[in-house]
C-alpha cells in the first residue's frame, strides 16, 4: 500500500535489527559452556541485591536467616555475602538502563544472587520506558529456567513449574514496533536450543526426583509457529525419558484444570513458555497461600538468581508500612538458593521451619500492617524455630 510505504520501510528496518540481535543470541546459546559445579569452588559468592520498594526490607530479612545458617561456612571462607546496591527504580531511571553498568558488573562477580523485587515502569508512571530489571537480568546472565515449586500436601498438590525464562513474549517485550498510530506489533521468539535446555532440565528434574509425569503447556493450536516449535521440541525430548508419562495441554484449559480438585492431583512437573509460565505460576501460588508464600529460582549455566515472585509494593512504602512486609516469599527463595549451591540439608531445614511458622504454629502473623508482626520479627521467629530443629 503506497500510502504506508515509509512506515513499512521503517518497521522493516527495526525488525531486521531485532532479527540480527536474536540470531547473535542464538549463537551465544549454542556456544555456552557446561553448568557450574559448586562443589568444585573454593568460595561461593552470594550477592544480596535488595531492589526497591519493600525489596530491601524483605531481602535483609532473608539475608539474616541465611547468614545464621551459613555462619560456619562464612567463617571458614567457603561462602561470602556481598551486598549490591543500585537496582532501585530511581537509579535505573537516572541511568536510563534496566540494570546500571556498575551494578551489572558487580552481579557478574557473584555465583548466585538473592534479589528483592524491582519496580517496572508502566504507562502513566513518571519513569522512562526502561526494560524490566528482571527480564534484563535473565537475559544478561542467561538465566534460562524459572523454577517455581508449589506444594500443598492436604490438597494433593505437589507441582514444579519449569518456565522458559529468556524467550517467548518477553525477550523483546520493550522493542515492539508502532507501525502507525493505528497499528502496534510485538514479537514472540522461540529457538531450538533455548527450548531444548528448558525441556532437558525439566525431564532431568522429574527423573531425579521420582516424578512420573511431565505436562507441556502451550497454545500451539493457535500460535502455530513459535508455540508449535516449543511443543515439537519438548515432545522429541520426551522420547529420551520413556519411564515418564508426558502429556500436552493448552494454556487456557490448563488454568481450568489446576482448580479441578480431581484432576490437579495428577500433575507433577510442567514445562511452559515464558508468558504462560508467568501467569499460571501466580495462579498456582494462590493454592499455597498467595504469591507472598512462594519463592522463585532463575537458573543458568554460569549464574543463578533467587527472588520473591511478587512485586515491589511501592504503595506500602508510601504508606509507611514497609517494615510490616511479609518476607516469606524471599525466605522460600532462600530455600531454593541453599539447595542449588549444594546445602540440601540446610534447605530442608529452612523449608520445615517455614512450614511450622507459616502454617502450623503461627505464633506470629505478617499482615502487611501494624495488626501483625514486622518483617524483622518474623525473620527472628524463623531463626528461633531453626534452633529447635
């Protein structure tokens, strides 16, 4: 159409640059080295990055628990904690970057990172349109797997979600194209190796942990190219694990089946593209008590990052309620961190202490207001409980 030639040419040039970026990323993925062996390290460096909003408060609480649990390892030089500031929305906006260069450099000196929530600008905010710090960190550190466990024994729920973390609808989420005032377009990305590695991780986890079912979740009946590719690769990977039952589901019906009391007990391990995994893991966390009760692991071959799955809650800060923020999601993330670096017994112990404090004894309750205990008081409750185990 002649009247749109200029707009089409401009959009085509932008799309060409996106393709070049993604093809370069494919080359980097294909050239990636084997995963790090933490047992071979002389010292494991744990970065503590508070983020913004309530992030610094809940991250400090989780750090205090980890420091108690790893005090002997710190004293012997086997573990080191490094506090990394500068990931606040104010600093990111001033630099006009999702992650300021100096902060990224410090993050890359660590092996694992415990990260607090960060504010992502959206329409109407006073901030520039910078990319999500979470998305940027996952891309910069190639944290390809987002792993979220949800366990509610009394409801028969024992789920582990493997969400692809660096592709899908989010990989170029801030680089969509406004072709005209009437037409905007975004893009979905699926690569062969990007899908293979998340599928492999999920099936290996199922095999190692005695899980007999893996469910692949897409919308491949409609999103035929990218979701179809994701599904085909996962199905091919499943052939290498004949002892594991593999089934496939569309994302819309899966959201329904998770609330089906009879069917939801059948599910064990899930593999999902980025967007679907983001949505469905929040739904799943509600069965456990909400997003404030669930932690999240972001795993790559060289780095790993552990975080709460909820946001930075700037309203709580504005209203002076940050000290009453619930640290449970960050503490659940700390469980995943301990497990990842090889301290499984300590991870199990912290998980047990959290179950006692959150669901069984409940001597202290975090409400987000002065009707409950403070974040620090709850962390101390957990530390006291740990001493009894």
